[in-house]
C-alpha cells in the first residue's frame, strides 16, 4: 500500500551511471523496491531532509540500510518511502523519535532499537544522592523549587526533568553531572570507544559523557531534538566550550545576548553568566560540549 504523504513530492527518476567505488547504478525495474540503490546524500535529497537526519534515524533504528561492497550506505525505494513517512511524522505531526517509533510499529513496520546499554537510569542515582545526604523528598523538593510528587516521579523514572532542573538538583546535592555518570577509573588515560559512553536522555536531550575519572574538564556529546533545550536559564562556576557537529543550536547569555550556531561553529563563554539553550531547527543537533572545571 502506497503512503500518500502531504507536501512530499515523488522522487525524480535516478540518473544512470555507476556509483563511485564500483557499486551498481541506482534504479530498478519498477517491480522490486529492493532493486534501486541510493547513497545517503541522494536519499536525503529525495526525501526532503538533511543527510544528518537520515543518519540519526538510522542510528535510532527507524530505517534500515544495506552496505555496498565498498562500505557505502545503500537505500532502496522502500527505504525512501520510509524516510518520507518519518519526515511527515516529524514535520507535520510534530512527533519526536519515540512517537515516530510507536506509529511505525503500529503500522506494521519493523523498527529496531540500538542497544541501550550506554543509557543509564537517572532516577535511581538521583534518589541515592538525596538519601545519602539525609534529605527527605519534601526537603529536597522545597530547596529546589519542585513539588515532592514531581521529584518522586523523576526518581522513579516516570517523568523526565529539564536540564535546568537537573542542574538545580545536582547543585543542591553538591555534585556534578560528570560524577553522576562516571564509571570506574584507575588508568592514566580515559578511553571511550564510539557509542560506549554513559548517557542519559531527558526531555529530548541525550547527554553522553566522554571521559571518566577525576579531570579538570567535563567533555560531553549532546544530541538535542528539534525544539528541545534547557527549558530555563542557569549559571555555575567555570567556563564552557561547544562545537556543533550537526544541525543548528541557539545559546542565550544574560537573557539578551543571543548566538545561533551552525555546523563547524564554536562558542566559548563563562559559565557564571545565566545561560539557556535550545535547538531551533527542524533536525536533531549534535555538538561537543566541554565544561571546566566539572561543575554541571
């Protein structure tokens, strides 16, 4: 069954000619959706999205690909239909990745999830921090401007907390995000293999810790969904640096100094000024973010 997608044009017939690396030319006989083959850039163009979005959706298991003999991603006609459907759910229905995953599964599509072993449950760690300090839910909630019921839901992972809220909690507990995520150290160097960093996900923001142990820097990889952000301003000791890998990112300092960063842009500022941030774009943003000393 074909999907009629609003505002999405049918792809133009692919041009002939071999793909670089000796791969077969794109196209097919019109009877098998698996015969055509498109590279990630061409698939993104035909689906009306960015190549970064396609890679993100692939990482999240929303769309599958094959690999050519030379290692290039290959997308079929069926994959293009799936990409257009995802783009429609994102742009028109305004669904996040979790919502898109549920819709695709309900429609009978195969949706795979990458192993989530690197994502940790944040709630139990926050509860342990509170209890280690001898604080009741009521006292901790009152000190951080939260309701006891909401804090209880956060500790049971039944509700997410914004990054600004997490900062208030951690500051009250006298610790940092780095300490919350770090594993066991002991070696001179701290090595993190790709995709193996400890991470937490809250309100459309995935934060992956890139170094364990005692350090003067707190390097993290942020993935921020469209419209997601800090949901408020916060300030703390230190300085911070960010470098945008994919997408667009907005930072506001002292409520009025606004910066919009694109791919390859970087920003350095004192953490002591009130700062808020968000992804104002239509695709997920990925950036390297470094705090020093580790005070967030």
